[in-house]
DNA sequence: CCTCCACAGGAAGCGCAGGAGT
DNA sequence: ACTCCTGCGCTTCCTGTGGAGG
């Protein structure tokens, strides 16, 4: 028998596996009715012929910011084309378009699909965007996901806000999406007030909500009775405890289903979810680490190596503690590693910036030294199990040929 | 009490790449 | 095609901090 024929004939717990991948966009968004209503109310102004306020959306990863926004924009487009309202919506992931210029360029490529504006000056592209809106007397809604990654955000917001003065009929509105709560406070006061005319918060899902979401997905994606109720509960409980993140919850189910398939089981139980949990956690860590610059990976490597090799003894109590490291010794270890790998070694000052970065990603936890310690230092601890980080790191560094 | 230690983190500046202006 | 400009990653230098030790 052909090996592919064999693979196709293999029984599966999935009815439609695509529906439990993170890319799938459900047509029902439970527990986001409020946010949808608020967004709809603001954007509906465009249908009545006046410019909607700018909206700023924030919430942690996996709280449904992106899907909800896309969903509302889809509905808006659908309705607008039915009623011949002049509305253009653009969705931009700013991680891939991290400057004012690139955001505007992306808008242009949608407004003028037959033209290619790459290489034109920033001013020209801006004019093109404004004149399109002006000429068509339409309302442009620009949704900028991960807006905190835009370098010259103040300029972008200012330019788009100001453009509304030049446009007599129609207007440009911005929907900014961010998962960084602190980001809002770092903004220039003017930018902040114009971007945050309307604010929307997406709170993390609790265990009950996650359970309902998972149930809905299970019905769509899995065969009937292929997932035990308790397995769903467990997946929801794990995700709720760790982050309230719907994406990890869905990933848990997906991996659990795959594990069941591998074992040739027809039902997904708690056991598979438990196994999937390890896998998903590793995937998350691997993902996070692989996007880090090499130097930060080396700092992290220094921390993991030390935590694996060393006892951590609290000098005050003399007790065997969890692997707590001193900032100084980590720096020394990092220098050794970097030198031995023939990578350049950054200064201690910059190393401290790296430590901050790593902390914001949750990969490490730092605490200021208190009494019992000579002088001022920072204690560093890993945010995840050292062994897991170590295995991810060695995979990545190997792939990079280091 | 003063001084030293072991750092934290601000300020200034430097070399570089790539984009803008001419 | 050319210079000019600007942002980025980084270094150097410096001031601040709070306990330890004399």
C-alpha cells in the first residue's frame, strides 16, 4: 500500500482539524458581546456620514482582540457594500509594518491595487492616502494590530489625525491594538488623547468562559464524543490558571487530539491533555526564545547554565533556595560563553538592558537584593523550568550554527 | 561616622546602515 | 549618483543607593 494512502486511511479524532488551529476565525465570539457592541456603536457613525472616534484596544495575548476587530470590520464591510456606504477598512499587523512609512504604504497598496508605491517618498505616500479619501469622500478605518511596535508612532498618529482637517468629506479613523498595558502611558500626551478617544479593554477569559469557548470548538472540529468533558475542563483550567489565554487553550486541544491520533485512540482524555500541556509550554518557550536577538539568547543561556549547575544558597538564612543568581556572576558567565563562542561581548550597562528585556518577556524574574546582601544587586531567577529553556536554547543555537 | 562594595540606571556620544533630499 | 540626515545598537562615563565593614 502506498504510504500516503495509509496515512489518509488512518482514523482520526478530528472532523476538521483546521478549526482548532489559531488561524481559524470563528463566526461566533462568546463573552465579547460588550466589546463588539461598543466598537459597533463607534464605527456606526461612519454609516451616518460622520467620522468615528479613534479606538484604542488593549488586553493580553489570546483575549480575542484581533479576532473581534476583524469580525467587526468584516460585518461593517458586508453591511457597507449592501447599502453602498463609502467605507474602506484596512487591517495591518504593525509587526510586519513597523514604521509610519510602511503603514501608509500598506494603505496605499489597498487603495490603489494597480499601483506599486514602493520607493516613493514618505510625503508622497501620505498625500496619496489623503487624496484617496478626499476624492472618494469615504471613511477609512485603519486597524493597526500590535501598534506598539511602530517606531515613529507619534508621527503616524499626528499625521493621520491632522489629515482630517484637510479632508472636507469623509475621514480617517484609527483602531490601535496593543497587548502591552504600560504602552499607553509611554505615549506623548497629544498622541494619547487622540488615539484613546475611545478605549476598549479585553480582560483575560476565566475558566468558565474558556470552557464554553472550547466546547464550541470541539463541536466543530472533533468527531462526536471524541473529547471527554473532563478533558475540556482540564484544558480550560490549565489555560485559565496560566494566562486566561484562549489561544493556548485551543492549542492544548489541538495537540491533545494529535497525541490521541498518534496513539490510535478514538477519544481524547485528561491524560492526553496533560501530555499536550508539556508540549504546548515548550512550544511557547521555544517561540519566545527564537525571536530574541542572539545576545539576549546568550544571556539567557548563561542564566540557565548557572541555575542548572549551581546550588542557590541564600546567604542570609543559609538555606538551600531555588536557583537564585546574582547579577554580577551572570554577567561574568555570559562573558565567558560569548567569548568561547566567538561572539562579541556587550558592556555591563547594555547587559542590564537585556536583563530587563528578558524580564518583560517573563523568561526571568528579578528581585532587588534586600538585607543580608553586601551592597546592591539584583537576584535573577528563571521564569520557567531551567531544563526546558536549556533544551529550547540548544536547539535554536544549534540551528544558528553557534 | 565614613568608606567601600556591587550594583542600577541616566546622559552623552559614537559608528554604522539605510533612507531622504538634491 | 551624490551627500546629508536620522535612528539604532552600543559604549563610556557618571551619579545614586543602601548595607557591610572598619
